[in-house]
């Protein structure tokens, strides 16, 4: 295979080195494989999302097949909203919130902090993490990605109504955010109990969706609290992904205390490097649709070179990844091309002449 090197580190060792500024054998690859694992197993997403055994086996098989460095298993953007009372759709595609939990204001008082051991499918995700740990041991970083406080609150209330509430009923927004934040922290404690890390995805807090002032007022305080709690219970800060154009809130994202900022493909990695690269490690941001889903392996390799050229020397470290989650039906040859490009262009010591 072109670019193959003698890998001398485990995936977990490689990732830890990259985000702490230490040498590594080749640049680590973070792929949010998520429900693509159902395609690896040949089952539907609904079957996969409802079975701890399938989730664990799918992620383990994907790790063996593709060779990425971070393995991730639920609950995703819908797990905690479902536990808070949302009705979730599970098609053979991305799970989605089909019905908000508290569409009317007088229903908000019935919201209660989730019990990760009992509510909805949260126990299934925790069981899947335990099984996955047994499958791959300490070879890779095992992480559970959950929705952040703002996005969880938007699902619970209904996103359109929640965004109106930011202006019309801010006290109600804070009441919902209190419950969603406490629920995420409760889940983080449970995840720590089974020995896995936590990552946060807060796409509705995007600069594409809300103003920077609204982010500072409604999203940032709860993210700071959540990140601190995750760090306390797991021993390390979570990665944070916010979709869309976050160029205006990069400093605030770093202020959360997150260990890694995962950036959408619309964010310029060079700008992120000069803005916050001396404060936090960066991750991203090969285009998940144009390159990974619709493109060819050559398109993927070109995307890798472009990302490395901008961020390879980011002071606090850089991890190769996508601008968002991996499309469920991304061609396997494109996924393999991404990891192989990391071996070819990202071997230590990194040399810009290799990917210029």
C-alpha cells in the first residue's frame, strides 16, 4: 500500500502524543465512524442503534478495517434528548428527533435530570462501551460523543421554538439548559465508570445559527461547566465540535477548556491556528460530503494535503479528521484513502514538502 510505514505506536499512544506536542510515528486520524458501522456489519441503522452487541462489534470491525485512531460509540446527538422525553426516529439513516419533549412552556417543569442506568437507550450505549473495551482493550481511544447542553436543549424544546425563546423567553431557556447540562454531566459520570472518554458536539450553538453574543450568554457558561465536570470525572478534557462557521467564536470555544477543538470544513484551519492554536489542539477538517462521500480517493488525499499544509505545525497539536461526522454511506475506499494519506503525508517528522 502506498505510504505504508512501520507503525510503532498504538492508536491511543499516537493520539495522546499528538495532543500533547510530543513526537509520534504518524499523524493520528479521528473519524466519527458512528452509524457507518452498521454498513460495515450489513445491518440497518435501526438495528445497530438498538443493540449494544452490534454497536460494539460494528465499531471494533471498523477499527480493524480502517485503522483510524479514535473509536466512538453513541449516544450521539439524540441519546440524551431521547432520555429527556423526545421521540426519536430511527430510519436506515441518521437518527433524528421526531418530536420535542416540551413543545409548550407549561411542560418544562416536568423535565428531570436523566438516569443513565435506566432512561431510554442510555443503558444500551453504556453496555456497548463496556463490550467495545473488551473487544479492543487499550489499543485505541474509546470515546462516547454526546450532544452539548445548547443542542440538547434545542431538541428538547423544538429547535425553531428554542431559538425564538432566546429573545422572547430567556429565563425559560436557562431553565431547560440547567436540566440538559446536569443530564450530560450525569451521563459523563456513568461513562467514566466504564472507562471511556467523553466528546461533546453542540451543532445548534454554531455561529451559523446564533449570534456570538447569544453564544456567550446561553451556550458558553454551560459548556464551561460541562467541560470542567467531564475533566473531573474522566481525568481529561473532552473534545468539542460545533458545526458551521465558528470563526467568530474560536476564542470562546477555547475558553470552554476543551482539550481539542473539532472544526467544520467551512472554518479555515490556518485562521484557527493563528487564533487559538497556542491554546488548544485542533482537529479537522476534510470535507465530509464533497471528498468523503461524493469524491474519489484522490479527492480525499488532496483534502488531507490541504489540511496538513495549514495546520501541521499548530502549537498545541493537530489531529487529522473530517469537518463533521462521516456520512453513513461513505465509500470504504475513501475512508481507507484518508488513513493511508495520513501514513504517507503525516509520518514523523512532518515535512511540508511532502504535502505542499
